[in-house]
């Protein structure tokens, strides 16, 4: 009897264990199958039969204030001659900026073709139709044109740029050797210009309450400032060009560029208005 009860207990234990194993195996199989199944697609779009071509992006070109610029094509070339042109506010002149010195540390004004003799750059520029005068200063060339009423500088600027490149590419000296050789010291030019201002220019403009001050001399380039009745005077531009320029160049022939840093818009009767 005791043996029969032991056998029955053993059979019940085996059945329970088998049931647990079967139950566990059934759960694991479901989990494994679920893990192997790929995640369902979320609204998959069918592939297009004839995909539309992608339109290329259009580049937007922004016009810079510089009138013309020469750039080297392909790989950068450090020896390339690069020129940028910038017209003045009154459109009478255009400044050409070159990426190399033309007359390092000095300047020279060529009022006409005759004055350009021996200076290859100025000779080439005066060969361009429409050029009235040329000012070379360091690495810039300021060209004044004959036709002051023309609005577009581009045609003439292209010819001027081509002439500059031609001279520099040839290796010819931009400025005559005589000018370079006879250039006086900066201090000498300063003293000579100050003497002209004190003895000739200021006595001439004092009649209408004006005065001229020498601000600086760099190389042979002179910078002045107008004051009193000259500041903002409607005739100041004529006074500067016809009077002061002529007095300076006559008394000091080796003077080059002459700059006016007067704020004429701040004068009592300004003829330059701020935009």
C-alpha cells in the first residue's frame, strides 16, 4: 500500500514537471517567432515607376560695388595680375587697384600725354581713347576721363585694365627712372608745401574767411584740410583744383597725389550732402 502511494506520487510529480516544461516551451517559441518577424511598415509608399528628374540649384549672382574684377581661372596663381576698378562718386574718375606696387611709397600725376614720356604705364594709358589724366599712387591708378557726362565706366575700364596688364606683363618700368631718381626726401616736400600754404595759399583764401591746413605728407603725397569759409563752400572744389593744386605743383614740381580730407558736409553751406 505504501509502495502504491509512492508510485502514484511519483507519477503526479512527473506529469506536473512535464506540463511546466511544455508550457514554458510553448511561450519561448512564441517569443522567438515574434522576435524574428520584421516590424510592420508604416504606410509604405510604392516606388515610383518613372522618378522625376531633380532640378539643379540655381546660383544667385550678387553685384558687388566694384565695377570690374579680374580673377584667375583654375588653380590660384600668385603671379596673376589682378585688377579691380571703382568709379568715384561723381563718375569723373575711376580708381584701378592692382595687386602689386606700381610706384611703391610714392605717387605721380600725369596731366597729359607729354608728361608721360618715359613712363611706360602712363604712355599706355594715354593711348586709350578718352583718358584725360592719370595719377599713379603706390598700387593704384586713378584715371580721369574726357567725357564727364558719361554714366557707364565699364567700356573704358576694360581698356584701361588691359593696358595696365600689358605693361606689367611686359616687365617695363611703370614710372620713368628720372622721376624715381630725382624724388626728394619726404621732409623736404613737407617744408616746401607748408611754405606755399603760409605765403601763397592762405593769404589768398583769407579774404572770405578760409584757411588751409597741411595734415600729412607721405612720400610725395600731400593731404590737406579746408577750414573756415572754405569748408562747405560751393566753390571749394574749384578752389582746390584750380587754385591749391596749381600752387602746389608750380612751387613743388615733385609733389604727387593731393588729397582733401575736409568734411564739407559739416560746413556752414555744404555742397556735399550725405545720402
